[in-house]
C-alpha cells in the first residue's frame, strides 16, 4: 500500500462518515476563524494608521500641553499651565532650523454648520490652522485654495470644508465660487474643499471638519481658553534629533522652565505613534493567539476522540490490511492522513471566514481597505497540519500496533 492509496482510503473514510467529519472540522474552523479574523482586523487597522502617517510624514513632531496630572483631594489637577497661543507664535518666529510650522487650535467638536435652509448634524469639528496646517496633516485641497498668510494674520472669515460637510451643504459642484456657510451667526466664505480621506472610528476625521484661520477661532472662543498645539515639519537633510533638541531648548526658554526641572510641555515625533500602534497590535495579536489556542485545543481533543472511535470501528479492516502485507508505517500513515485532511478542510474554511470577518470588522471601524493576510493564511494552514498530527498520532500509533490475528477476530 503506497502513499497515494493511503490518501484515497483516507478520503473514502471521511466521505463515509461525512456528518461526523463536518462537525469535527467546524470546531477547527472556529479556531482558525478566530486566529485569522483577529489578525486580519489588526493588520487592517495597522495599515490604516501607517497610510495616515505616510501622508503626514514621519519627519514631523508636535508640541502639546503636558498631559501629566496629579490627584489631590480626589480631583485631577494639571501640574503645568497650558501652552498659550502667543508662545507658539513666539516659537514660530524664533525657531532657527529650516522647517514648516503649523499652529493649530480646536474650537469645538459639536458645531452645527448652516447654509441657507441646509444644516449639518451638531457633530462637526471646527479646527483653526495656518497656511501650513493642511500640508502637515497630509490633507489635499481638490477645489479652491489654501489660506493666505494675510487671512491667517487677520483672522478672516474664510473656511475650508471637509468632504462630509461639503456634501451636506453644497450639493452643486459649481457652487464653490459664491458659497458661504454660517456658524453661530457669523458668515464664512468657503475658499476650499478637501479630498475625502475616510476616518478611523466614528469621529468623522478631517472629512467632518471645518478649517478656519486659527486667529478666527480665538475670536469665536469669546475669551475662553481652547486647546492649541503645533506641528513642526523638518525637511530631508536636517537631523531630526538636532531639530527636536533645538525645539526643546527654545520652548523651555519661552516657558521659562527652571534649570533641572522637567519640561512643562511634550514633544512627540510622528514615528512614536507608529511604535505605540505596533505595541498595541502586538498585545492584540497575543490575545488573538490565546483565544485561538483554547479553541484549537478543544478541536484537537475532539479530533483525537473521533480518530480513536474510527480506529475501533475499523479494527477488522486494519487486521485484513496487515494480513495482506501492510506495514506498521503505512497503517500509521493512513490514519494520520485522515486526521490532517479533516483539519485542512476545517482550516481552509476557517481561513476564508477569518479573512471575511476581519475585513468586515475593519470596515465597521471605517477602514476602507481590503486586507489579504497571506502570512496568517499560511500560519493557519500550518497550524491545521500540526493539530492534525498531534490529534492523529496516538490513534494512528494504536492502530499500527494492533495484532492482525486479534483484529480479525474483532466483532
């Protein structure tokens, strides 16, 4: 009995016990679906973050408020005073390294924008910026123009709209020239439309955002403090460490941080976001492997039980084969092949379902990218073969050690 004959006999046995095979394979399918599905979703999220970072560029760093807080009397208290807009403007004037600098403010995330009888939902984000903001955020204007330096300095009533806001208020593609929107009774001339970017999660991202000159947002704030930050873009050829070091020294001077005391602000490079995402993804992968391992362990035990039953049912057949000259190795090989084929049937179905489930999960998170995880597909198939070998070895070994005379007497 050669290998090809063993494979044929294994397939015949599986076909003869189809229901039992399908039920066993389904357990393996669930385990592989969990493995491939979770890892596919993670890859989709990671690709989305990587694409966004590629658009923004990894040669950027931002300067923000210090997020460290301390608890006093049951209340959270900020250790350091918020960064002020005039401090960012001073930095922009004094920073000696060649760079592009974006000063940004966040006015609100619950704005309702109107145009005539049309209005948006009260979930539009209003962000202030300068003429560098859109480029450093990786955003592209597809119609109209960017802010001018004069408009930024004067806080002019001009606006650039994200795609979602545009589609809600400006139905005609030719309506940009005379388009105006209203926010809190103030009219803004629409000067630009942004390319649709999609979003991560349900926030809407830049598509659901109205960009204004940052000084205009300060006027709308009516004297209240609003979050402000700054992005510094460093061109190729300039050492990033030197640029960030120079920025740190300058901000400490502007903030009057005492010598020996920690910075009263935070400077983070875009690359650190990617590194943080990779760390989170690694932990999620461990969780996915854990869930899949538990499921596959149950499948392994179930398959071993099924194979032991199969060996008992086919005792006389084993005796006949041995009497006709089948070797111990061929008998063992036959039952191992059956176990592996059952695992592969479940594994292939699990891989397909896992890819579908992972991409659907990513789509629910507004990540519009189809991910085909070739590595995890291969890993899933290899895992199936390993499970088949582990589950089938003991039953196959038991079958190969049977005495042919005793097997022929079995009823």
